[in-house]
């Protein structure tokens, strides 16, 4: 499988340095970002591809638990903390493992192997749905129900056959979460479900729902290639 792209979020510089050293020793892990500021971590994940977060729980600006609540199931997590009492709450989220500080390399390596196994199980298998947070609740959305996704400033509008969900996210992040075999970005502001297209030309698509979506010039070639 490809390397697991991981980031480290911990408010202790020494803890970051130790984890960076451990990640460097493991060939199937690739460190793409590390920060003492959890807000910077959130921003990085929103705008870049990553798979796994080594996440401290006790941080002054934003706790690890709240960090996970904001991101939902976009990432998998290995929690790193000195406080074992937070373990149970942590496992309500997409947790691979829980590392209690001080962390030995042996224990870290076992945790990394768990992550590798988790990613290997999912590799090559497309999910049929995902969860998004909208109006304070987590909603399960089946991919085949989505008509299109529209960017609206700092939010996206996921339009389904029955309703729409306004989600704090970017279109780039949505593009990474939706199955590429069924979805295509056709404009700077739109991703469409290819299976919902009724007619199209070089400038627009019309969906079975009769929604008309523009085709951006810079996205046209890739879109046409996908349809073929």
C-alpha cells in the first residue's frame, strides 16, 4: 500500500520531536506536518491530503476531543496523552490506538502497525456513504443520493435527492472524500455525481433533477475524459 500520510498535533515541543523521530524510523509512515497549535492542524487537514493524526488530548487552545469532533471521520487518530482517563471518550471517534506518555518506540511501532492494518483492510474498497456535520448533528449521506456539491465561501452545500446539508468544509476536501469513479469536479464551485447527469455539452450539465451546472474551462478536459 502507499505510505500513510500523518501529522502530529501536540502542544509540547519535546513530544513532537520524539514522535517525529519515531515516524522517521518507520518506512510505511510519511510525516507531512507537525504543529504545537491545534488550529494550525485543523487548517492543514482542511487544505491538504492526510490520513492519520497523532493527537494530544490536553491542549490549551483546543482539546484533542474537540479537535476530533470538528473533523468528524475525515481522519483516523492515534491519541497521545499523559491522562488515561480520557481513553473512553476518545474511542467514541475514529481511533486506531491510544498511547500513554511517556511513549516507548516499541509501543509506538505496535500502534503504527495497527494503523497499517486498518488502512490495508480499507484499501481498494469504496465506501457507500460518509458522515458530515451539519446543524450540530452528524448525518449519514449515501454517495448515490448526492446530486452535486457546491462551494459557498467557507462552507459547502451537499445537495441530495431529498434535502441539502450546509457543512463547514472545502470543495477540495470534499473531492478527496467522494469516490472518484462516480464524482467529478467540473467547476471551481461544483462537484457533480456523474451518475446523475442527464445531458451535457462543453459548457454545462443538466441533471435528472433538472439542475443545471456550469462546466469550467479548466475542468472541462478531465471531466470529458471521465465520462468517456
